């Protein structure tokens, strides 16, 4: 859907110097997907805009995220996407579809733009994000980072501790003996 959406608004995206790197679709079971994506890039003549890249890990992933301007996740279904949480922690405005469980949170704190799982809506919303990017980038990035802190290990540990504390305080002690 994302590739078809980019094809639909190709000239507008190229005018804004938009480039998309798709990471992680080159190896293992995803190699078949990479072949299909390559065929689509050729069919839609998008090789000047979209590049298929290998998966990245550790320092390389950090470098990729630091050098990105935004993060795009057009999932049909995504539970708790670690890659999205990582992107938010790097203050990246996020473009996601409603299939991503965090879509409503991203929208509610203005950390990015949400699209329906539909190529026309993806194209329309992506164009809005790209066209308004320079005016909204900094604030969306700050909001993204603030949202990511909700999911930090420290925040999760404190939340878990509070829950356990509440449970133990509300339950009467049971003493058994012989």
C-alpha cells in the first residue's frame, strides 16, 4: 500500500526531496517480500525515491534513526511495535496507519499523522505530512519523545511496582498455621 501510495504522489514527493529507506526486508522469509517490492519499484519507477535496505541492529540502527527525518509504519496489524517505540525515543515524527496499536496515542499527542489502511488515504495523509513537515517537524518530534518516555523501562517498572503495591495493600494478610 505504501509503495502504491508513493507512486500516486510521486511528483509531489520528489519535489520535496522525499526519500524512503525500507529496512529489514532483504533476508530470510522476508526475501520473497523483497522480490515483490523490487518488482513494484520497477513497475512504478520509484527506484529514485525508495530504497530497500538490510535490517539494522545496535549502533547501526541508532545511526539510521538519528539520520532519519520521520518514521513510517503502514501496518495492517501491529501489537506493541518496538521499532515504533524506538523511533519515538529518537524524537522522530511518525506516520502510521490505524493497524498500529499506538495510532491513537500518536494522534492524541500530535507526534505524527495517522492514515487509514488504504492506499489513497495513505497517499493523501503522507502528502499532508511531507508538505507541512518543516512547520511541524520540531513540535511533533518533541511530542514523540515525550510519548516514548511513557514506555521506558523506568516508567514500566514504577507502574508495575504501584500495581503490586496496590494489590498487596488491598488484600488482607492470610496466615495459616498448624
